[in-house]
C-alpha cells in the first residue's frame, strides 16, 4: 500500500455484498487488511450495510461497537425548510424548458417536497419527466396540476416508498431505516437477553469458563502482525 501511496480505500454500494454468499469471508479479509496494512476503509451504502457488521443470527455488543465507534455518518434526506434543498429546487426550476414567469411559490415548493420527500434523486427524476413533458407538448407554465399529473402517471413505482417516508414509516423498507435506530433495537435485544439469563457461577473445572478466560486473555494481548499477515494471505488464496 505504501509503495502505491494508498491512504484510503473507498468501497461504494457496500450493501450489495449481502448478495454474495461468502460475504463473511470478504468481511474477514477487509478486517485483516486494516489490521495488517493499517490503511483505513470507507464503506458507503444504504442502511442495509449494518447487516454486514451485525448478522441477524449474531447479536453482540462487539458488532454494534464496530459501527458505533467507527465514525459512521448517516446522510439523511433534506428537510422541507432546508435552504440548500430550496436552492436545488429553484435551480431545476430555472432550467425547465418552458417560460415560467416567476419563481415557484410556497405551494409549489411544498408540493414538490411532498412528491420527493427531500431526496435529490427523486427530485431529479421528477423534474426530468416534467421537462420532457413540457418540451414535447409546448407548455409554457408549470403548475401544481401538471406536477401532480406527472407524479401520478410517471412515478408510479415510487408511490409506496414516498408515502412511507411521508408518514415516517421507516420500517417499511430495510434500506431507509436510520442505522442509529437499528443499533438501538439491537442493544435493547442484547440487554433483554442478558437480564433474562440466570446468573451463572464460574467454576475453574468448567471448560466454558476456561474458554472465557482464554478469550479475555487473547483480546488483551497486542496484535500479532505475523499471524494476521498469514491469515490475510490465506484469505487472498480463497
């Protein structure tokens, strides 16, 4: 990495790794890569990405800690009164292929937000369809009726998702629920399981207790770079 001056590895659309049956091997490879080489990795993706760090069949505080302490940042949709959002809408409005004599009024701005829910990609697609329509039909003014008609007839696949966002139903889709809420739910499940378990008395002759002490000891030891490098080489051969 130092030879090629690599200071950061960026992996986009990381949630697509879930479609790979051997994604656990890839995750182990990336973890070992960070530990051995020391180059940070930036993962970019939807909130489904948390499943790569917190598998459904594994609920552990360690898994949650890997995300929560990994300097993750959630990119939320824009609020209706966000200045940048309104400037973006105005920019699209100014570039419509028709003669709009005035800037969009508050009613139009509110309508556009309801139909896009502050998501730039949906805004872009809506304005694109409006632009094509006004160009093909020589329309000089865009009003609320036209916006509603374009949305109702040409953005049908998005209706259910936009409606879920409008009422705050983030559980309807597993890739729009904020990661902070998902982590909170996992932590609550972990705490519930811990409180429901009876207190267990440790016994020196119990293999489980010995294994627990061995694990604690291994975690307290410094990183064995030779061992990690050998594991990295094995993963590369897979």
